[in-house]
């Protein structure tokens, strides 16, 4: 990709994320973004159809970043405790400003991340569709971990508490897989 395109997309992304940290996403306009990024509207529209297109691209990038950091995805059914700990680490990205607009009270984000995880599990030869309540378990766990990361800035979470939660997750997976 041309370096100018990369810089322009980064300026647009940075502007959006700056604005998202200052006000609700619904209140952000293309005009706000182009002013913050110091570009023309035509430049914005050369890269994105609208704000929702920009948000889709950024959300998909965030989901890809999380899923690509989950090296133990294949362990979901074989070592759920390790899977949970890996997911906890991978979702630490939720502390960053670049993903918070998508993970804040956003069920669609959790559902898309859950689906991406199931797709990756399938690529690894697993069959998540064979197990009862996998969707519910993943969405529950994703939202719980995101909430833990967001509150850890004000109330640090002890490692032993994460270990206890990993045990809880393992028992939940065993219950739905009848292991």
C-alpha cells in the first residue's frame, strides 16, 4: 500500500479515536473527523463510504488483532483453562483506545468476535457447532473479560482471581461438552 494512503488512513483513524474518546460515537460526524485529521471531505470519502464503513474496518481490524493473538484457540475444548488465560491476555487489547469504541457495551462486537473465534477453531479442525451453548459461553466470557480489563485500571485484579476465573470457565466448558 502506498505510504500516502497509509498515512491518510492513520490520520482518519486517529481522528476518529480521539473524537470517540471525547463524545459518543453517534455524535461524531464526517466533518468532525476531517477537521481533526486535517484533510478534505473528498479524501475521507475516497477511503470510506461513511462513518459506519470506517467503524466496520476498525472493528474488523480489532477483532483480527484479538483472534491472531490467541495461540491456544484449538485448546477451547481440550484445555479450556489455558484457552481462558490466553483469551484474557489477548483481550487486554480492550484497554487500548483503538478498540474501546467497539467493545463498550457493544453486543455486536462480542458476537462478531465470538464468530471469528469459532471460525478460527473450525480452521484448526475443531467443530464448535457440535457443542451446546458455545455461543453463549463465548459471548459471556468475552464480555466478562472486557469488563475486567476496563475496571482493572481502577481496581487491579489479582493473578489468583484470574486463575479462579479460569477454573470456573473450565468447569463451564466441561459442563457443556459433557466431558
